[in-house]
C-alpha cells in the first residue's frame, strides 16, 4: 500500500508541477475571441480586443497624488511597454499603467506584445534586453532612465517619477 502511494505521488507530482510552472504560458484568450497578439498594438486595440485587460483598466483609479506626480513629468519622457497578452502579470499591471498614463496623452507610450519566448517580429525586445513580462522602459532623449520588471516597487507613477528626477 505504501509503495502504491509513493508510486502514485511520483507520477502525479511532475504533472502538477508542470501545470503550476506553466501557468502564465497556459493562459489563453477569453472565449477564443482573439488570439494572442504579437507586435505593436495601440492601447485602444488592446482594451477593445482583450476584455481582461479592459476590466482591470476600468477598475483602476488614479489618485490625486499620482495625477500630480504625472503632471510633473517632462513631455519628452518616453515609455516602452513590453508585455504579453497571455501573461497574468501583464494583465494585472499594464492596464494600471495605461490608466495612469491616460492623464498624460502627450507622453509617448509604446506597447509591444511579445510571444512566449519574449520576442517580437522586429527584434525590439531582444535589443532592449527584455527577459520578463511586463518590462516597462522609461527613457528621455534616447537615454534609458530606468525600467520596471514584472511589477513596480512602489507603484507605476511613483517609480516612473523617481526615474525622471
């Protein structure tokens, strides 16, 4: 009996572990409506085509303090967002960033959706050294000021404001 339990555990454990480790990779678009997107995408297209991104966008509120910090950002700040439509971290974090940056439409914000290998058709993610999604790169005048990898330390607005200071 003990041997049978041990055998069953040794068979099921690797299976359960593989499911847990591939959680982000196993995420699929809702109801088969839209395939996983790879390449440059607008925030409007992302929110229109991916309901889970839109739901998180709608539920996030920008505080007065965050709006004030965003208002102080120089207009020549540029933000490149490397993310994946299949990644739970991206689904959680990117809508928050989009909602916050909606208060500053004058700041250049580029969205680049990646495949499971964290690559895009033009090789921009590789050139930027992206290893995780989402990766948010903040720059000014062509110089990288900082990056947020997977999730901000304090919050998107606070972290970005800290890079620009």
